[in-house]
C-alpha cells in the first residue's frame, strides 16, 4: 500500500501542477452510493479502487490526514473516516455491509450539513399556532432560518452516485441554502445515466460541480484527479477562502 500510495500522490501532484497549485487546505468528505444498481461495482472491486484514489486528497488537503465518509441509499449511513491505514479493506468492512437500496440525496446531505455546520443549519420546521389555527384563519409561524456554524477551512465534498435521485425538489432547496456556505460539492456521476438533475444543479449553483465517468474502472488516476481538481473548484477556493490555496 505504501508504494501504491506514493504513486497516487505523485499523480495528484501532477494534477495540481497542471492547475498551477502548490497546496490546498480543506476538509475532505467522501460520499458513496449504496443503491442496488451499484452492486456490480462493489463486487468487482471498482469501488474499492475508487476509494483508494481518494486517500491522497485527504493526506494532502486535510490537516488530520483523513477523509470523512458517508454511504447512502434512501437513508444516510455515517461511516468511519478513511485513512491510509484502513483503506485497503474499507469498502468490504464498512460499505458492503449496508443493505442496498434506493437513491435519495437529501438525507445524506442533511447529515453532512449537520456534521460540518451544526444541527441548526437545517433550520426548524414550520409551526402552526395551535391545532385549529389554520381553520380559523390564523397564520402559520414562519420557519426559522438556518444558522450555519462558521468553518475555518473549506469543505470539499466528493459525492459519487450512479443514477437519478427520487427527491430532486428537497435536494435543490438544500443546495440553495448551501450556496453561500464554505462547502464545494463535487458530484461524480458513474455509468450511463443522463444525470439531468445533477447537471442542472451544477449550472445553477456556483459551489456545485458535476462530471460524468461512464467506465470508472477504465478511468486513469490522472484523469480522475484532473476532473476533481478543476478550475471551478480552484475559483471557489480563491473567492471564498483565499488563504486555503497557494498557487505556483
């Protein structure tokens, strides 16, 4: 693993050099799709190899040398941090034990927001003034606006999925609340799906990115790192957290 990690780090360095970046400081999070359609990518080792490729990002960008991680179906599943010490069996030990299911983005994004920005970031539900208030014309109390805990370092969330989600409206609203926050969400579409919703979100929000990789197993490390360390992410860092990125 040490030799492999060294080679992966060299390839990440090459990608950073292409963007004329000497260093990035960010909290790194990784989200893995555990829907039923992903089963073959887990069983054939593709997702383990993908996870291996994430480790250099955590080692290079994050102060603690770790990657926060979550899996999702229609529910969110917080999983252990990914490190150089546990990555070789991470998928087998943590992700494949989760029962495969559907595809919802809102629950896992909500869990991630709470983790980085505090529970108050989700706001409070609308509360009506009494059981029969609506019947007698009383107005409902407005929902409490979200309150986000400040972050000293930007969050770089790499969110992998292979299909369309069943909760586009809720996810859109949640992403809207994050547009001014210190998080860049890079969606990675794997497979042949059209990903129309994610393309729309990437066009709509300046801190949301999207790229598609039809054959993840055939995608080189160099290509994947080039796609992850892209110009839009660089602009986000320079604009929102100028001290977090050093250019050559």
